[in-house]
């Protein structure tokens, strides 16, 4: 698909169909004008102006009938990340509500992470937790991803596969959980096209080969149904329904079926006015055509977790052809296509309150708050969070109920213990038994959809480590592990207190003043010598006799100036706790860097790799020039391990700007340098030096920049924005 040009007027035509108030239309108008100005130097990979992308996002959101703040956020969703717009500037112009939406979908600076997988997982976690507070966040992100997928052909093949896989793993499942099948189906088919093009075209060809034959069979069946319903004066709208390609592929793979065996390739949808009408139509169809046993599903009485409602039946039709028939009301049909966006679409003249809408969504979509609930399970580990979400929410397909009718979605194979922990952590910890459908069952019983589960608890009961072999959901496993980790930590801390007292008592016994030796700096040095990370580890090792008390005393009391104490022979080990004056001196180095444990030493930044706050750094002990601070990946210190020491960035740095050297490789064109300078200015960085020249081939250009940045986040933002300048091929941070 080409990156189709779209005008703001086209977007507004859709918007004005349901938004009429002047102040709301002005907000959207202002958002567009601001986005157009900020994105003006930038181009898409297709060569189209970048603003085309945000217009498409706004159009998708308008099609979903979202509110003015959401559409404005859709237009502005890249200006913070790509154009260097500050929080203060944004809020002053568009307000706090729109800012929160835009900030939620703005990516995190990638250089903080060890690999791309962790970076992506961190971004996904940020979005999903924000979504749990405001559903509009994910609607903007889905619209953004949908247009990016529609124009994925302009990316390199390896990038296409990476983005397509992420879409299939993350964004299509959340669209499904929110009931937005219109977007979910398109995302799946587009991902399928790039991930497995051979199978995609094979199935597409099979579908196309039988299209005219199937269309005739469907139309003939529609005529039959129509005559029945007209005879009984029932209102209806009826049409054939195409199965999207990825769903056909999944059935062929997962159920090991041939293309010809997939029953719902011949599908008809009947839309009527009322629920009663749905059942009445079903009765007339079953009275004339034989239903296939086991294929009837009543999703009206028992809606799916994403609010989907419909009657499904499969019948033997004319000439023995098999038809899947869906029967639903107009509202059900709208929700089936647009899910949460249809159920809570923006109504301008009603009392539209986003917080109230969010509360209603949580009541209808029982899994919704699980995004926040599960974010507490994994602390800072974003990859674990995404694994948890993927298994416990995206793959949940067993629906069980509490005695009060609350529906809980769990992964296949889940047990009453999984159910108990999903209700509440303490319910899980205190579980002593469970009944399923009124019958007492073992805790390892596998639950089935429709089961009613009642958990028996006792306040004095505690979890068993054997439960880890019983539970299926990652959520329950994390809660059980956390419980035992907490118990072990409490036992360790209690033992550490005793170990500390043992050390103090032994010092007194030998005639030493404890205040001279029980000093954190001395003790941390001692812990380091025994390869221990914390004082708690040190004291606990003494308590359990993993570290003989005599060895600890000897090391502690024999520490003098020398390598045994600090790792550097020309640094004196002090035998007293640091004073306030010393702490102040230690935390105020000229370049915002200090050497842990050393009060005074000459420190400077290496000009070769130009480290900035946020970089991983290391110190190099020079001859006569103190410590030079390098980036850890600087090739100039890779073979000098014996002269390297640990250094750290200070939290209260006084230095505001750090120089960084960049090289930009591009195709030469008019106004290239002007656009580079403009983007740098928009990113709020200073410029020390710029030098641009055309290469010998007369086609390409090399631009060298020395910029002043405050930290790694600002540098990464600048590099991302420079890469989007037309004709720029790469932006590199160089080592001199």
C-alpha cells in the first residue's frame, strides 16, 4: 500500500460528522497546525511529509468516534519524541489532559537498556500501565501502529519482520481483548503478509479461486433466509462475511485442517433490532435447516470477555453446503467491529467524563485492571512483565466465575489456586481448599470454562512451595515466589542483626573500640574483599559461619594504607567516618563525576569518547594527570584493565552541558545543513561546531557536529530526530 496523501480537510469532514462545538474543533485545528509546523523538516521513509502519518492516525481515531482530546493527541503523538517539544511548552498550549495522553505513547530513551528486547518491553509496559488508567492511550497507539503497518513496505525487510512480529505478539492481541476486531483483523493480515508471504499468497489464491462460486452459494442462501424472515415480518440486514486470511491460516495450522475443511468460509451475518428478534430468527433457521451438533454458541447470554455478543450456529444449507450464521443486533454488530471504542464512543452533548468512562470499562472488561495488578509482580523487569501479560492475559482462554458472578480469565490448565491469587494475593496465601460447581476438589484440579469456583481460606494458613508445581499462571507463581523471598529476606535480616552483634562483641573482647571499626566505609571494603555485595550479606555470613569470625576480625583490624583497602597504593585509607565537609567535597567534582571512597583526586572527562550523564563510565588512572573518565565501550581503554577504577556520575551535578561529537552521512541536497541546524535547535541542544562537505562522489555529504547536551536522553532524542531529516542515511556518535 502506498503512503496515501491525506488532507486535514478530509480528517475534519469525518470529525464534523459527530463533533460540533467550536472549542472542540479549534483544539483539533490548533493541534494540526502545531504538528505540521514541528514535523515540517521531516519525511516518512516513503518520501511523504511526516505530517501525513499523524493525519492518518487522526482519521482512524475519528472513524472510531473518539473525542477531541484523543484526536488532538493523535495529531501530536510524535512531537515530544521527535521534535524536542518540552512538557511546559506542550501543557501551556494544549493542556494537561492531552499531554498525559501524548506522554503515555512517547517512547523511552533507548540507550538506557541492555538490548532492543528490553527496550521494546519497557515501552510496552509503559503503554499498558497507562492504558489501565485511560483506555484512550491504547486507542492512539493502535491507530499509530495500524498506519505504520499499512506503509511497512518502505522499511528494510529485516525491519518489516521485526515490526510485524511485534504487532502480532502485542498489538493484535490487545485489539482483540478490547473487542476491536476491525483493527485486530487488519493488523493480523498485514503481519501475516510480511512474516510468511508464501503462505499468505497461497491462502489468498485459494480464497480467490473459489470466490465467485462461494459468492453465488452465499447469495442463494441469503435469498432463502430473506424469504423466511420476510414471511414473519422480522426486520433484518443480511450480508455475506469474509474470513480474514490469518484466521484461516491459524485454523489450518492449529487444528490441522485442509482449506476445504474450514466450515466458516461460507458465512452469513444477520443483523436485527432486538435480542428477542435474534432468538426468533435462530428458531426459524433451525426449524428449516439442520444445525451441526456442538457448533451452536450463545454469546448474547454469555458475552465474551471483550464484550462481544452474537448467536453463532452452523447449519447444513442448500445442496449440503455448510454455512456459519451469526445473528446479532445493530449495537452488537458495532461493538463486534469496534469493541471498546464503540461501547464508549464520544457523545458531545452528554456529560462526557473520561474518569467515569474508565470506571465503566473496568466493570465491563474484567481483565482491564490486571495490567496494573500484574505490573506489581515484576518490579523493574520489563521483559518479565511482557511475558506475564502475554501468558496470563493475551493467551487466557478459560473463563471461570466467582460465586458472585465475577468472570476471571485464566490460561489453559489453571487451577483453583490460580483463581485464588487472581482474586487477591492474601486469598491465595490463605487458601486451604476449593469447591468447583459446589463440589470439593483438590487444589491441582484443572478448571474449565463455565466453572463456578469458591475458595476456602484460613487466616493462619500459609503457602507451600509445592504450590509452584500446581499453579499455571505466571501471576500466581510470582506471588508465591515473592512470599518465600520475603520470608527468606526477613530471616536473613534477623540473622544479619545477630551477625553484626557477634562482630561487635568480638571486637570488644579483643580490646578494640567498636566506633573506630564499625564504620560503613570500612565494613563495605571488608565485604568487597569477601565478594559480598551488601553489609547484610557480610553480617549474615558471619552469623551462619560461612565467614569465620576470626577471618573477618583479622581483615578489619589489619587494614592500613595500601592496596588491601582501596585498590590504589597512593590513596590513604581513613580510620574515621567521613565528616559533612568531606562528604560535600566528595560530591562536588568539577565534571559531575566522583570516585567512590576517595575524597579528593583530579578528575577530567576523556575528549576521545566524550561521556555524558547516563553513559556507563569507567576511570583510567593516568600518570600525573589524575583520573580520566571514559565511556566503558571506549576502545582506548579496552586493553588497560589493570589501570581502570570504578567512577560514578554525581546526582547533584553543576555541569549543565557536555560536548558530544556526531557524524551525519547523507545524500547531498539544497538546504541540508539548514534543516540539520533547525532540528538541532528544536531538540534544545547547543551547537559548538558544524562542518559539512560533499564527498568525492559528488552525491553524498558528510556533516560533523559538536553539540552540547545535558544527558544521554537528550542526545538520543537529537539523534532520533536527525535520522528523520530528509536524505539523512545515518547519524553516529564518534570516538576521536
